[in-house]
């Protein structure tokens, strides 16, 4: 039976690679991407990615993008109300599954499963429990190109903000930091790879510190790069 799937889209490498895995599954029909966007800054929460870059990603991938606006700061009950309304809307569109790029955090998976229970939409975790160093290497070897857009300086070096997520970066990863940043050490923006029809041309702009995190402002570069 075909699964009609929408993918939770953070703009980063894990959701991009989850998309790649889903695209090779003959039982999956990809119906769109969805993400929450900070209403005040018009950016993806935590990743700090501009809405214009989300739109460019979706256009290159060739899937519709559904954005869920949330306030800043966003109380949990407000977030859950917004997501609940979106789940109801997706159900009405015939969506059977939501896919997530989660890797190994059991509490996050359990939360998603509990919130979708009884809604008619089931969760999928295409990257679940894959060894993260091998997964990071697979991403880079497979042509994925991503930049570090956010760093938690309590867990990782500030200087990582704006760096390319590449083989050198992975090989130099210190012990105690997950190679995919699953504990929130860093977040990324994916701009090229096999899931894109064409690269999203970007340059790294200003590096700023806000709310205890270090952000690299990734900006569009026109014209977009060509392979």
C-alpha cells in the first residue's frame, strides 16, 4: 500500500538525507515538506534559516512547502495547538504519514508518536538508529553540501558557525560531540545534493550570538550555482 508522506523539513542535512532515503522507497509518495517558522524573524527556529532559503530549497526539490507560523517565544501549548491544526489539515489532504529526520533520541521519537496517535497519520523515521559517524560520511560521500548555521557554544566551538559540513569537518570532530549534531551541538542548511534538482547558491554572511547560540546568516547567491 502506498504511503502518502509529508516530511518534517528543518532545512538541514538530516531532513535532506531523510528525503533522499524516502525518495528511493517505492512504497512512498512524497506529498510535501512542512516546517515551523518563527513569525517575528521569518526564519526556521534554531537553524536560523531565512524563509527565502526555505522557498528556494522547496523549489529545487520540486515539492510544496507548508509553513506553520509560531510566535517568539513560543510556549509549548501554542506550538502543540499549531501543530495539531496542521495535522488535521494534512489528514484532510489524504496524508497517511509524517516523516522525521530523528536519529536516536528516544524521548523525541516517543513525543512524536504520542502526538500523532489516533490522528490517522503515522510517523516514519527513515534514519532511525543509523550509526551517526557512518551516516555523516555517507551524506558527504553522496554529494550532500551543507553549512553550519547554528552552534551551541556550550557543546561545540563557536568557530564552527558558517563552516562547511564536509569530510574534513567530520574527520576532525572531537570526542563527545555527535557527528550529526543530534544532541543540538550544531544545526545546518543543506544547499546541494542528490535530493536537489539544482544547487541553492548561498554565501555565509554575518556571524551573531543570540539567546546563548551562535548563528551564521546564510544568504542567497545569485545566480544559483550550477553543477
